[in-house]
């Protein structure tokens, strides 16, 4: 039986938010709840606190579209720091490679023999003549990506992920010190492009330290010229600096892909480790971060004393647009939402009645589709979305999600 129709006492639609760094996806859901004064709010596809970019949030009946939006392909831009490892495969974790030495596990298929001269050694005041090895070149990196990290692949997510194991989140188990073993899962990497490559040194004690050039180092490899990518002034001569390579990449992939795991696996293929220092989701299906109706937000911190007498500082997400302006200019109506989320089918008012009573309608479809009655005025933002339908048999469609009439 189809789901029971739900009365639409509150407006329904989607918001595309450019998530700021330092807050969770749930923090943005809470901000939307407050701005729209409605409890029925959800999001499609979690972004880590470190990540920024497209977060699709549904409210009202549009929350029932989120499961379909989650399955859309996505595009990310990221910076992978090669030469070190962290527990979470991103800069929010703890370093687990104290001195920055890589492990010699480069596959034979890459045609590389990792000898001691290829190691990324710790930089010291007494040893400043180190240059990055010719074997860690852009050509090698791109071949590793093309041969091992493009197309259909099997990927093991990080243990600090939201995947559930017997009803518990993997990251909760990992934080409790319990053994977490996640199985490899199939994903598809449609494109994995290296946009830029920079070589330098960074603070050995930090996961998010700036990249600093050793101006005395030289390299014959044109692709690995050392540069400075941060405005802060840091000396590369101290004993607490380690060499790293920063890669700016763009990845288009299927749903379920962990970009953190791609950075980690690329580092393991190259024998030096890797993790993300930056992650930005620029697209989820048809929802793009450059669209005119994207809502921006920012992070605010507040400090308070909890019941245990401890001083605690927490971040919260704040939308830059609220109230009537948010509803009028930035939210997608229900009809606009289904058009962005899935295929649509125009039906008659009689068909809509049949669907709401659980009856089949005579249309031949091949995938989940939103059935709607066009607005008589021709307004593209208006229309009666009756149901999400799927193929019953040839020439017939059945309702799988039913919406109450406006």
C-alpha cells in the first residue's frame, strides 16, 4: 500500500545552502527549522564539519524527496596533502605518522621502486638540502589515479564515518576505542583531475599547517616547483618542519564515495600517506553551488558553562537570509523541487485523484517519477505534486509516495 497522504499545513520545498566550515549538517538543519518555524526538515548527504559547499535541505513534503537526491552524482574540489597520515583521513584527525616517513607499498603496476632516496624525510636545520624525489612527480600521481582510482572501484570508508554497524555509527565506535572494520563497497569515479601541485614544508605538529617553500631547495622537476600558499610567515629551517606535497583536485563521483578515502588511498599507492586539508562539494545532481538561489551561511561560536561546571565553546550555523526573504527568493517550491530531484510527468486532475486513492494510472514509465498537475495559469513555480510513481507493469504506473492536495 502507498504511504498515507500527508496534510500540507506548512510550505514545502528545498533549499540549497553553501555550508560553512566548522559546523555539522545537522546544525544547518537546526538553523532552517528556526528560520522557517517548522519541525519537518532534513538534509540530503552529510558533509563533515571540515567540509563546505552544497547541502540540499528539504522541508515539509519535500523531505520525502531527499532519499532520491542522496543518490545523485556529486562533484567535489579538495586539497590532498601527501606525505602524512591522520586517523580520520582529514585535517580534523590526529597525526599517526610522527616523523612523516612513508611506507614502501607502491604497486609494481606503477613501475616505481621506492628506495631510501625516494622517502619524504623530516626536515631539520642540519639537513636542508633535501628535494622531493623524482619518483613523486605529477606524472606518477596522475598515472596512479588513472590506473587505480578512476572508474568503478572498491573503496573502504574511513572508520570515522557515519556508516552504521549494528545500529551504531562507525565514528562513535571508533571514538570509544572499539575495533571497527568496514567492508569495501563499490563506487564509481567519473573524473579525478589534478588541478595544481605544490611542494613545500609544513609544521610537523599540525594537520592544517600552511605550506611553506624551502627557498634554498632546488628541483629539476618542473611540476614540483616549491611555492608558498599561505600569507602567514613561517620559517622552513626549523626542526619541526616536514616536507609535503599539496594537490588540488576535482572529483566527480557516484553517491557513497568518500573523498577522504580517495586521498588516503592515493597516498598509500604512492607510499607516502595522504589526507584532506580542504573539501568543498560544488554539485549534487542538478544542484550547483554557483546557482543564484544558493543560501549562504556563517559560523558563530558561543561559550557557556555546562551543568558540570565546565566551560564549553560550541559552533552554530547562522543563515545569512531568513524570514520572508528566505521563503520568497531562495526556497524552491514543491514543483520546482521535484523537477530538480527526478524525472517528472504531467498528469490530469483525475489521475491525481486516482493516485491519492492508491490506484494505478495508465502511463508507461521506467524509473521513479514525480507526477504533477500543471497550474492552470502556467506559472512554472506552481502546480499540484500528487505522488512519486514507479513502473507497475508495461503501460501502468503505481504510487509509491503520495502527497496531500494543496
